[in-house]
C-alpha cells in the first residue's frame, strides 16, 4: 500500500473536485443511515435482514443465484432439503457475522486471520492464502486473460500483511476513510489472496471497514447490489487502475456506490420503522394479551421463524411459543407454511418490503 500511495502522490492526487464532491455525497448519505438506524428499537433487526439481502446480491455477482425464500428456509435450520446455492448464500451471512464478531473481540482490528476464517466458513474447508500458482482472471465472454494476480505465496503473504497494516493504522496516511476504503478494496481484489471467494470476502471487508472507522455503528450497508447493477463499470475501472493508474475514476465510482447503497438502506429503515409501528398498533388492538416489544422484535429479526426460535428468543416454553405463533397466524400477522415435515411462519409484509427495497 505504501507503493500505491507513493504512485498517486501520497493521496493528494485523489483530492480532486470530482472525488471531493462524491466524497461529500457519500459521507452525508452514511451519516443519514447511521442516524436513521437509531430510530429503531433494536438495530440488530437490520443486521439480520440487510445481511441477507447483501448475501443474495453478492453471491449473484458470482453467478450463485437463489431466492430469498430458499435462503430464509436455510436459516430456519430445518431438515427439509435445500439447494446448494441457497446454502452457500446463507453461509455468506454467517461469514459476515464471523468477521464482525472477530473484529469487535480484537479491539476493532480487522486481521488476515479474520479474512481467512470468513473464507473457510464460506467455502466449508480449511483454505488459506493461495500456495500454488495458476490463478488468472479471464474475460468470461472472450476467454482472454485480463489480469494475473501475484503468484508467489511469500509475495501474497507480504502484500496481505501490508494491507492489514494499512487497514488498521489510522495515522498511516491523511486519507478520508471512504477514499481509503476504495484503495483497500482495489488492493484486496488485486492481490486475490484466496483460491476462491475473493469477491465476496472483499465485499464483506468493505462494510467491516466502515464499522471499524465509526462511519457506521453496525454492518448495515453493502455495495454488492450497486456493483451488480454496474458490473461492467466495476471490472473496467478495476483494470484501468492496474493499467493506467486511473485512481480518480475508481474512487468516484466506489463513493457513488456508497451513496446509492445508503439511499436503499434509508428506504428500508423507514419502511421497517413504519411497519413496526403499524404492527405494534394492530397487535395491541387485536391481541393485547399477546403483545410485547420482545415479540415484535423477534418477528422483525426473523421474518421466517419457527416454534424453537420463538422459544429460545422469548425464553418461553415450547407450548407457549406454539400458541403465540398460532394466534399470530390466525390474526394475519404471519402465515403458516410447511416444508416437508417442518412447519414455519412467515411475516409476509416484511418479506415483501425486503424484496421491494432490494429490487
């Protein structure tokens, strides 16, 4: 990273008018997201719901396509058969949690070990940084080589150690954290340290860095959907930096992705806030003996739920949890469904909101 900073004038070359304008928009949008999230009674609602949307979008970039319904069913830990694609998307969400928990446990440090742990869970085997040559990025349509990342295992380890230092030392340079995030993302994708899963781990790294810097309190903003919608630009600009040192365009692109993503999150937060208020009022009116804030929070954290989830979350008996869900279904707050031998319950209005705000 030191070499990159020297090549772009120590960072001053990135303080151009287009960059500064995009930076102001992105910082303003992130501030709005951070403030809006505080309006919810429990921000963990956002982590679970938004992380799933990110898992779907990020996996779609890698041509791993499934449905929201399938992934939610995997999260229910039911015995019924699920597609390999849905299981892999669900693992992405868990990988994010592994990184988030690890970062907080180590005093806000994002380490190479955290990245390795996330990749190991994502790929379900004891992978580490690449140790054998042969990784080449190709144009899928033309079949031609676009970029050859570092091949020597010792070089990969050294570059990742440098990147770890760059991520975690706040006084290493005088760059705005969002500009620094764009540089981190480019460097990670260019090192391409893992045999597989680099794109998804790199996108998780983005949001972990935003929380590490305090720009967000929780990992609730993801760039995958914005990147997916502009995928040709993403790959073109990644390569333009490698070939032409076109840092300005790359940084502006990433900052614009942040602004776009933040607007989507703001819409979702407002929708959740309004739906929570409506649900609370309706439940107080129709099921006053059942109503509790804990039950409301559970339904919004788990749009797909089952008896065991309610039992564990609300610390009630299985019989009581079953009674709660049956009454909620009868009153129209959730719909009861069956998959194989398993019953589960879906808060359809929230699922529809998630689908609408992520489309």
